[in-house]
C-alpha cells in the first residue's frame, strides 16, 4: 500500500518542522512506500524555508510553495490531486492529531469505508485542556446542527483536520471542490455522501495550539455557515454532477 500524507501549512514556522519529522519517522517505520506533500499557502513567515531545508534530507518529502494565500481548502485539494497514494490523508501542520491515529482509522477501509474522519464528538475521544476554548465549543456545536440539517446529516464533527480517503474517493471528490477556505471540509463530506462513499467518524485524541493559523478565527465560523449554504445550493442545482478528471489543474 502506498500512503500519501498531505499537510496544508500557513504561517506554521512554530510547528511545521516537528510535525514533518514526527510524520516521516512514523510512516518510514510503518508505511515505507509513502510520500509527504506539504502545501504552503502564501505564508509570510519562515515556513517555506523550513520545508525546503527538510526536503534536502527527506527524499519522500515534496512541497508546493504558493506565493499567495488561497485558503486551506485550496491547498488540500492541490495536494490530494498531486498525490499518487492508494490511501491519502490530510493532517494539520500543528500536529493536533498525531499520525499514529492511522492505526485506529485504516482498518475501516477493509470494512468498506472510503472516507474515515477524526472526530471529537463521538465516543473514545479526548480533548487536551486548553485545546478548545469555550467560545469555539459553543459555536462548533451550534454550527454543526446547521451543517447537519443543510449538508451532511449524521456527521457530528466535520471540521477536524485529519481525514483519510481511498484513492477512488479522493479522485472523485477533490477535483469537484469549489470552496477554498474552512468550509471545504463540509463540501468534501457532502460530495462523499452524494456519490455513495461510506463515511466513518472515529474518536481521536485532540491536542492543538488554539492560536495556530490552522484554526478558524471567530469570524470564520460565519463564513463556514455561508459555505454550507453554498454546498446545499450546489447539491440542489446539480453543480457537482459533471465528470471531472483527476488531471484537472488547480489554478
């Protein structure tokens, strides 16, 4: 099995080196046939330089340095469409969900699931103290009710930055994405549902830096809800129905 790990990064100089090294150490031991793809999204700090320097010593590390910030959804899509793995995951640059969670998640592929997502809203999850401020918990729960009604009923946590895809699901879903920022997670899951891919929500240990650039700010929650309305409209109007090739280029 070839594994592709996609890491979207934006102003993550505080975390990106340790995250890449941790992931490389783990996948080298457990999945020697792998690639790590870091997609830097217009960072203004030293993130691009750190990634480039690490690539000199990690032969399986690839990277895209985008000079302009487009959004997390844009660079995850970019990495997924570049990836060649039989299994593809994306994970946050702050390592809030450690890579060894793959051992809990990958077995579900053999049970017929094509999309396995990290969650802090199902059993067997843990949240480290300080990882989820109270305002984020409140808006997250209220927002998820709206998201379930509008786009993905039954999915209790759409926004964790650790998701696993079979190659067929990734090739079918990601070229169709239209949302570039944090609402892309909802679009991904809505498309998985639309095209009949089974989704499994798995409880994880969540430990993150609440100040990380990977986390949405207060105002971004309202943008996510607006993106949810866009997804609903696109589903109703058949926007996602056209056949799109994996060779489509992210521009």
